[in-house]
């Protein structure tokens, strides 16, 4: 008989509320079930009542850590509908912000992974080395988090050319600290023992679950929106997609650590590119958005963020759909956790860098008091289809 | 009679062990904080923690499970730790000479805290505590054999004497750490103590991020204060035991006080450094580590002792 080991709703392993039920026999995990619904905020619905300028601030708050990738994807989406060409300077600044975000998110994950393994020194060191990146954000955007840099047709703030040497100096510091951290993590024999061969996802598993981002790249699939469907300044500069073949937790850590160097190199090239563009050309004025359907995606630190919007010529979206990378990545626990021990299952769960507030979906509705089901999945899909039909007639 | 009572309750018994353990716990946390770019707790923090749990915090009992066993387990763990401390400290501090075979009694008493944690965890009826208890059982099985072999090697080194006092007398001029076999045994003993204290490479029975403090998950208030005190005491007693087995014991007179304190702090520093530079290992890895590698080292050391090295 298997007993249930709960991970959640409030558990030191995950910072957000969610519930994994590990069905264990002894230490071996036989089955995993996942329950969410603690965090649903109805952002898509909320977005339909906001103007395009306001939606940027709203989607920035979908996720606190990848708070640039959502506005980025939404900007790509609306600019596709309006056929807007953004000035080069704005493209560079957008890329700089997105790559800085990748560095800080990956440093955050490395720290957390250390904490999950009981290695609190790595946790504290990684988060300390993340501080200069946040300071850099404050210098560029005025905020340490939720940068509010994006708008349709450009960015809200310029990076003045005389700030560039200072930014490069901080980047050098970050690179040096990353070297130290990479050395500490990649050469530790005990970390090898704990993470190599643990939570392996094969290429087939990745394709089956449609996983994206570092999770897929660690299994040898070079999927990256920045290369596959280039946007912003990515086609203008030289960089490569980092992959690893093993597909275990260590490979995921390796991919993330090496991606940070790639990001530093991208930012440096972008800063060089900025010098060639005239100062102040950070946006073009957009009068109105025509009627249409658009999709936009961006490579968040965790993988592809996908936004869909339908407009009707007014100043707000009539339908806005978001798919965050964790939505597909988390499901891989069905392959990576079953058959492992509890110790390995927890680090495998954390290895995809899950983000639950991105992922929450309404699946069924229960009455809070009595616990009766009010609306099931099929009924919700029917209501949704009815709504879509109504929208298409608008 | 009154003098005995003073020995048992104040010095070197209960109060001395508890206060020294609290100070060492502060030392451990402060060093950890420095290694992690933090400021660390104030000097009295371990005592604040203890008295807060003892006097202020509410005690919540698990609805299912055996309440009496659950509540008695921390008391027994503290008793075991303090008794072991008394048996170690009386000969080490030259107050009483102890009795023949006391090192074997000490070995048994040092196992009691871990055993009572297991009993208390299983009495709580929590599945996470049960996982923690089963991990601790496997861990005990693996490190106790090594610990026993170390003590056997020490007895061999001390001309077959099974009295702590005589082991200390043998070391009077040249501590055991001065020989090759002594160094080997000391390395193994440090890892064993690490596992006995449940510090990081071997803290899988608590494993905060896996099973949320495992066997202590249901404890709160006064019973948890007892567990904290038992842990503080073990943090003092086991380094003292290591000192007396390898470094020639402690002397609390004149300048020797400084030297003794340095020895103790050195061992605790070693334990703290190990716990801050390693991730937690899996239970099967820990078992292999002790069964194969540590036992092998001890056996090599025993062979070296037989050759007089």
C-alpha cells in the first residue's frame, strides 16, 4: 500500500502554493498527482478590460521573476497586428533588459537549487551575486523588479550613452562572480553525486510533453525562440544556443550556468550597438491598433512565453491568451519523478524552475462552503467556445 | 551527597552542558552566517530560542498517535544526552575517575537521543515524520558500526583499557592524533559525529526542503524546547568526546583553559565547515559512504595500530 507524501500547499521546497502528492512505497515514488488552484488571478479576463498601455503593467505582474518576457511577448503580438517596426535603439534596449532578466533568473534558480539540496552556502552566494544585476536594473529602469520598460512601438526609458561604461563595469563584476559560482557548482563531487543521472528526460519525453526552454535544451533539443523566430535585436548579434545531452538535473544546471555567459556577451554586443544609434530614438508614436489577430512570443528564462491577442480597432484587446513556459514544463514530472526516491523527486520537481502563478488555470469550479462541483471541465470548454463564437461575430 | 548533586545538576552536569552547548550552537550559527555573507545571530540567541519554546509557545499535540510516547521521547533524549555528558565530563575534568567499562556505557548512551527521536516521530503519526524516522534508522545502522569500530581501535591503541580515564592517561604525553592511525581514525570520527549530530551532508532525516524537518515536524512548544536542548548538549558532548579520544582531553586549570577551548572550537569549526560546503546526500549514498569507505579506513587504521604506527 502506498502512502501519500504531500509537497505543498505550503512547503519549503516551493515558494508558491501548489500541491504535489507523491504516492510512495518506502522511499520510492510510485505516482505523482498535481493540484493547483491556490493562485488563480484571472489575468486574461482582467486584461480584456484594460487599454493597451495598461496591459503591459498587468502582464508584467503575471510572474515576478520573468517580468519582462510577458510584456515582450505582448509587444511582439500587438506590433504584429499593427505592423509596427520598432527603432533599432529600442530593440537593443529591449534585448538588454530581457538578457539581464535571464541572468538574474538563472542566478536565482542556482541558489534555490542549492537550497533544495541543503547547500545553503550556494543559496546565499548566488543571491548575493544577483544583487549587482538588480542594481543594474535600478540604474537602467528605476526599478529592481517589474521594470515597466515596455510600450507599443518602443521603450519608456533610454539608456544614455555615457552610462554604458559603468554598465559594462558591473557586467564584468557579474561575470567574475559567475565564474566563481560555476566553479563551485560544476566541480563539487557531492553535487555530481546528487544531480547526475537524476530526473532524466530523454529527447522523446521532451517532444511528448512539448517542453521548452532550458528543460528541453538540457536534453539535446536546441529549441529557442530567439533563434527559431528571431525578434528584437537577436538577429543583429552573434550568439549561440547552449545545449546539453544528458537531460538530468546536472545538465539543466549546466545549461543555465552557461547561458548566463551567453547573456553577458549578448548584452555587451547590444551596448556596442547602442553607441551607433542616435540617442533618444527609443519609440515611434502609434496612433491606433487596427482590427486583427496576432501572436507574439519571447524566450523567457524558463522557455517560450506565448501571447495571443484579438483586437477590434478600439484601444483594448477583446481577447488575450497567455501561455507561460511552466505550463508545459511542469507536466514532465510524470516522467522525471516516478521511480525515483523522495530526495531525487524533489530536486527533479525543482529542476524545471517551475512558476505556478504563470501556470494556474481554471479547470473546474467548486462551491467553497459545501464542496460541490458547480462547473466541470467540459462545461467550461462549452462556455468558452460560446464566448469565442460571440467574439468572432463582433 | 550534596557535592554529588552539585556535580549532576550544575558543574559539570546539566547546567554546564546546556550552557556550553548553547554557546557552541551560537558559534556554529555565527560561522555559518559569516560564510554566507550574513550578520548572524546575537550571542544569546540559542537561549532566547530555547526559553521562547519552553515558556511562551503553545504546545500542540497530534490528534492521531500515542500522546504519552510522543511527549516522553524528548525527555528521554535529553536524559540520555546529559547522562552521557556526565560520564564523559567527570573523568575528563578529573573530578571522578569513572568505572571500568564506562566507554561502552557512553557508546550506548550516545545512541539514545537518535533512538528517542525515532520513537517520538513514529508516535506522532505523521507520514513525513515516518519517512524521517525510517531514514534515521538506516543512518544509525550505518554509522553506529563505524563508531563502534573507532572505539574498538581506540581501546586497542590504549593497551586494551576500557576506562575513559585510563585512555586519557595513556594520551598524557602524546595524543593519539600524533600517529598515522590516529589521523585516519580522527577523520572517520569527525564524519561519524557529523552524522550523529544530523548536520548537513547527513541531515536527510530532517531534510527541510524534502520532508519539512522530518521527525520533528509535529513537535512544538515545550517538547520541542527539550529536543533543542538535547541537540545543544550533543553539540557540546560529542566534540568533548572526540577531544578526549584523540586530542588528549580537556584541562580546566590555568592556561590550559584557553588551549582546551581552542581544541573544542576547532572541532566545532571543522563540523561547521563540512556542513556549509556540502549538499545533503541521499540515504543510500550515506549508507555506502559509511559501510564501505569509512569502515575500510577504520580497518586500515586498526591494521596500522597492530603494526604499531
